[in-house]
C-alpha cells in the first residue's frame, strides 16, 4: 500500500521561502516566488501575506483559501535541487 504524501512540518524562512519536511523523510527549502500566479495566489506575492501560511490537512495553506499539493511541493524541491532525506 502506497503512503499518501503529506507535509509533516514547515518553517517560514522569509520572503517566499519555506523549509518543508514530508512524511516520507524528504526535506528541504523551496522558494515559491516564481509560483504565485493566478488570482488566488497573487495576494501571496506580498511577503507579509505569504507569511500567514499554516499546515492544513497535510499540506500548506493560506487564509485566503490558497494551498499547494504536497506532491507539487516535493517536485519543486527536486527541481530546485534541494531535496534530501531528513
């Protein structure tokens, strides 16, 4: 049985950067500054709004309803070359 990927914890690092830890042992820093397109993500371009991020249902989310799938976040770690096992 395959385990569902979840963000298990995160730390806000300033700007649009987050340190993420996943339930599969992967962890790393992701910079989402180039990922904030579309109406729901546009307010998050303001670092003060981005900083309101929280852990919700196994992923990260913001009070305006924006969220990002754990699989997408894990792919961003790999693409940015910072994925590692914690």
